[in-house]
C-alpha cells in the first residue's frame, strides 16, 4: 500500500533562517506531488506541484521554493524565513491524472 | 483561476441530526469533486468524491450530490455522531487537471 511521510512534525525557526521540509512517498511510481500551506483557521493554499522529477510548478510567488530530486521525494525550502511563513505545511500525492489526494500528517512551522 | 466557495463556515448540529455543506465552483471544465475531513492537528483525509458523470454518490452515512448545470455540489452527513466533528473541505480540480482548489472549510460541531 502507498504511504506518505512528512517531517518534521513541528518546527520553530527564527526569522531569516533557512528551511527544509521533506516529503517522501512509498508504494507508487511517478506520483503527482504537492505542497500546500494552511494558515491558522483558514483554507488550503496550493504552493507548488510536480508531475515528474525536476518539474515544478509554482502557484504563488513568494520566498519559498520546491525541488523534486527523486521520483518520490519532494522538498520545500526557503533561504530566509519571514514571520508570514508560519503555518501548517502539508505535502500530498496523487496518481497521474485527476484524482484524490493523500495528504501527509503536516508540519507545524512557527517563525519567531 | 478556479474559485471554490464553501458554506457555511461553521455548523453546529445535535447528535443524530443531519448536516449539509454546500460548495460552488466556477470552472465548467472541472470534473472531479472530492471532500476531505480534517481533524485537529492532522492532515485532511479523503472521505468521498464524485465525478461529473454521476449526480449522486453515497457511502453509509455520507453522500455527495453534484449539479453541473448550477456548478454546485453538496456533502450530506446523516445521523451525525460526535466523532464527525471536524473541519470539512470541498475541492474541485483545476483546468490543469492536476491540482485541486479547495474551499475555505466548514467547522462542524456535533453536540451530544
């Protein structure tokens, strides 16, 4: 069966520090991968999605970036965090084509 | 881009009553409409979905209806239980076919 792993679960980082969140998927090949952010009490905002290795589409311009170095690995990064980057970050995967997502357990990021 | 409106933002029902959450979408090309349940501190989980070739789908106490002409779809939960309390998100696929656009969520509270 397919599983998705996302870590760390919580993270407290100072303003201006770098960020690296990692997500891996097991049990499937060539998945679509997604990063979403959820601000407190609000909906899900699509940040990046990827349909293959090295293919990244950005939905929202900001100081975050994403990379897909391997088929089942998706990384969210920042060189310098802002206070406004605080939130709940969710990784998800889906099969190729239109279909439902499976979400990871999320990372609670607090920038102080 | 695709816009998904979700109502109500909060809903309180008594145990055993029914709950209905409604969503509208703007892109007539959308053809996939999932619903997710998110418990506190966790990632959203897919509970039911519907594709545009059907008008209704049911899974035990949960049902989803779709009206493509009016561009709206609804989640119906019957015989609600306290464990149904959570935030529910509707979504539809975008014109890219890959990414999902989410509504802002409905916080459902089922009181004993």
